[in-house]
């Protein structure tokens, strides 16, 4: 029977690279990356459901709730293979049934396309599209359709005040193949906010026989270089390396509400033999009210 199960090749932290096996109707099996680079966790009797916002307490994963800074969300549950295992994502697309989304939002008919959803202040593990007038706000995802959402995990802040102006990591996103050209979505700016982008840190998570890093930039428009110009990632050839993408001057670019900020590779990384390279892109900036 067709279906998906997470790979069980866990490391010492209980996480994997988020690959799933897809069993086709003819009995063949395909391996593919789960949406948004899902991480698999083993935790007995976790009690989670798909689409549920969760946070890490320091010793265990728990249902998130926007009633205290310490319980705001770190991730969204992507799959629940069994009572002792789940996968989560922190960015990327997540597709569930309308009923599964309804169980999280308390609505009917699934998500409302175009709406941004926040972490609930009233119910642990729930989401809402209604912005409260007080307390903690944390935007989590934007609905692309009734069943598909773009997860972006916004930083929590107090309602009625300006969005956080402390420069920090807005998102961390995996790029599976840096030897290929193309774009990867990094972050969707929440409604009513503007993102001031100061740059990006590109880290190498895997590299095999790489002799030259990619040429890439960050942006919203096609070409992905209108925020940070495309640059050669000089010297970035191993997991010991990281590259700071910056415009190199005093002028910073801003991205409007609902803008999707992307990392675009114009020239893929190269190497000897059969080279491979995977990256993690940390988008650096802060939010202000639009």
C-alpha cells in the first residue's frame, strides 16, 4: 500500500536529515526529503498531532502556547509515525488535510488561503488567524491553500508594541544541493511587518570533493539578488567553513509584508569526481511595524 515512513537512521541527538521512504503502488521505494527539511525525534508518549506547534523545554518537546515567552513555538509537527516518534519542521511547506488543520485552528474547511496564522494564547498546540490586542504574538505560517502552508516561525513579541528590533536570525533553512542552480525560500515576512535584512550566514552542512563554493545572493524578485547581491562564496569548501553574505556598504534593503525572501544560486558549487554540497542559510535581520 502506498505511504510514507521516516527513516530510522538516527544520530545521537535523536534527529535525522528528514528523509522519508515512499512506497509506490508497484512495490518500489523512493527516498526523498520531507517538507522543509524535517527532523525526526524519538520521545516516548509525546502525544502530538500533525500541524501542532511545539517547543523544546531543554529536556523534552512540549505543546507550545503564547502565554509566556518560554513556551512559544520552536517548530511545527510534520508527521507522527507512532506514539514515540515524530518529525518537525521550522520552515518550508507543510501539507495536511483540511480536517487536520481544523483540529489545530478550531475552524472548518481547512486553512484560509493568504492568511497568516499565529500561536494561540488560549490553547496549547493550537493556531489562530486572529491577532490578539494584548499579550504575546508569534506568527508561525502563511496559508497557501486550504491544505498547504508555508511555515516560517516568526519571533515572538508583545502585542501593541513594535516588532522586535534586535538583530537576530529570522530563519535557518537547509539547501539540499548547492551544486545545482535554483532558489530556496528562506522566510515570509509576517503581515503588518517589514523585514530589515542585514545579510545572511551560509554554513556548510555537507561537502564532498568541493573545490569552489557556489555563487549566490538573497532577494525577493526573480534572480534573488535585490536584497544581497549575488556573490562568489570564496573559500567555502568544507564543513569548517561559513560565508557572510552582505551588501558590503551602508545601504540595507527591506522586504514588505508577505514578501518571500529567497536564497538564489546562480552558479553551483564545483569539485572533483562527483562533488556534493549541502548548506544551511541563516537569514539575519529584524522586523518593524509596516
